C-alpha cells in the first residue's frame, strides 16, 4: 500500500510526487523487461555444482568464463527476423538480447577440470575446487 504524504506548498519541489506517480507505471514496466537468469549453487565435497536456467537459448550462444573463484555466464538470445506475423503487436514480453550472471564462490576453481552441460534449458556447471584451496582454520592463541 502506498505511503500517504502530506502535501506542502512550501516544499522545494511541490509537483515532484505528482510526476513520479505519473511515471511509476513506465518505470516498473522497464524493470520487468530484463530477464533473470535464476541459479542454484550447491557444494558437493570438493566441487561446486551450479545450475542456471537459460530457456530458449541455444548452447552455442552461451559462454562461461572462470577467473579464480568468479564464474560468469553470458548468454545471447537473438531475434529471428525472418518470421513475419500479420497484425500489430499488442504486447511483447519475450526478450531478445544479452543476459549475464556472475557468481563469486568461496574457493578458486580448477578451470582445466570444469565441465558444462546444457539440456532442456538448464545449464549445469561442474566446478571442481583448485588443489590446495581448502579453508584454513586458525587456532586463537
């Protein structure tokens, strides 16, 4: 529920709230257009398993970059311009463009042993921890 604010004719910008309320539906629609890449990260022994939802994106349009303990997933969803539909577009909710997601993990990743599989719109990354990357527990003296 919106918060009620008392109108003051002496405020610095008396009409600011009116214009913000007027533009609020436009701003909220712009925020909803960017797609989300939902992910799950689990730690299984000496490796991480990252699952990312990438529905409708071909695996050739997905790129995974590993830098130390940071994993970045980049995906590009292209618009197919060859298909022409008759009529005017009333509402368009499908997204065309770039999506990216970056995750920082607790331990560095062994890039040479990492694997990626994409099936049914889910990208599964198996990310083994680098050798010697165990967390050290210090004894307090």
